[in-house]
C-alpha cells in the first residue's frame, strides 16, 4: 500500500467577491434549503472541496429555478460567470477548440452557485494537461432492487482487487444510490490506455462474478446486479466531485468515506448541505487523513 500524504486544506479566503442574489429562493422544495443555504454550504466546505475540484475541467448541473424545475448540464461559459471562473481550451472530437470551465477558488464555487449551480462534476484530468488522466473511477450503479449493503460489499471487493494489482483506492458516497471507487494516478498514460484498463478491469470482475457484476450499459443485463460503470474513464466523461451537493431530494452531498467507516454505513447518502460543520469536523478524523491522495501509476494489467 502506498502511504498517502494528507490533503492540505486550502486556507480560508478573504471575503467573497461574488454577490449571491435571491438568497431566499427555495432550491430544494422538499427540505426547504435556499440558494443562500447552498452558497453558505459551498463557502464553508470550500477548504475541503477545492483540493479535488480545483484546476480540472468541470461540468455543472444548473437548476436556476430550483431542483424541481428544469436542470441542465453546462460545460462551457455562457459569458456570464464572471472573473472567478477560469477557462481551458480543449479540442472537441471534431477538432474544433472549445473553452471549458474550471475554478481555483471559493469564489469560483460561489460564482457557479450564483448562476444556479447545484452540482459540480469533474473531468478525470487536470486543466494543465487535459490529455493525461489523473484518477480512475469505478462508479457502482446498483439495479433498482439491490440494497446499499450489496453496493458496499461490491465497493470493498473492487478496492481489494485494485490492491491486488498495487493500486490504492478510496470510496465516495455519490450522494445518490451508489458508491464511487477512486484510484488517484500520477498523470503519464493516455486516455486510450486509461479507458482500456478500466474496461478490462470491469470486464474481468463481471466475468469472475457474472451473478453480481455487469460491465455493459444494457439495462436488460443489469437486472439484480451492480453495473460497474467504467465509462467515467473516457476522455470528456465526468464524475460528481467530492463534497458536491446533489440536485436530489433532501439536498444530499457526495462525501469521501473511509473503508472502515463504509462497512458500518447504513445509508447511501447520510449527509446534506446542512451538515457543513459536521463534515468539517469529520474530515479531521484519522479515517479520512490522506483520502483521495496516492502517488501511483497505472500498472500493467
Ligand atoms: P448514483 O450513485 O445515484 O448513480 P451518480 O452521480 O453516480 O449517482 P450516475 O448516473 O451513475 O450518477 O452518473 C455518473 C456520473 O456520470 C455523474 O456523476 C455525472 O458526472 C455523469 N453524468 C451522468 N449523467 C450525465 C449527463 N446526462 N450528462 C453528463 N454527464 C452525466
Ligand atoms: Mn453512479
Ligand atoms: Mn453511472
């Protein structure tokens, strides 16, 4: 196992330069949280979130009228995000160049909230070298009938198989139904190598345990199984970022979780945007020291 270094919290910033309008607008109708609540959550959680969210291309889930109304994915600046948002030019499949969004500060998070953002999703590579991935994610998507217990066991199983081939990995509760297993990687290999590795790894798991795992998207083949969504590992794909809020009932958030803690975890999404203080306190515990950090390369597989 690699000895991970501790994630250095980003120091608290000077007062935000971003003004949040309509703070009283209800964004989560079921539980009542407002745009102001969401802005306060991101301001508080920024020191924990920025080590994972900063300096990589992001897609936003924007729901300007709240989560019950129309939401959409956005990856390009519409021109209205302001100076807190940065841009990185990325070649599209057709060869054209498009500016993608990234951020590097709490003000960036705030600028996105001001624009109606609820969720933050990140590429698997950094803005400084978008063609070299720096993390592999296996997104475990349980079929309808499966309980969280099955997802937990599956995540641990994947952790163990990755450990077998020398890769440290970390678990994140997606804030939805599943768990993401994340292996940080030092950049070096290409997207083609990255995707190929992820596909072969997922296929090997499903071939070894076809009753439990499936590695193809087909809904029909997923009945009663866990889909190992390896497609998060292709160029341009995103995954929800640690500590992002979700545009789902109860305003849940995606949270890192220690392997030992996951085993005892009964609910798929135990934290919401009302829990910033608890999340900050929890992050200082021993279990989460070094979460998400490891210096390691994609092995031969
Ligand atoms: P859950 O645990 O409930 O599955 P999730 O975040 O893993 O939550 P998925 O539907 O499995 O949700 O999607 C995985 C990731 O794929 C998302 O986090 C998101 O980054 C990306 N994604 C999903 N749907 C879209 C979409 N329509 N457009 C762009 N990216 C998407
Ligand atoms: Mn998922
Ligand atoms: Mn998925």
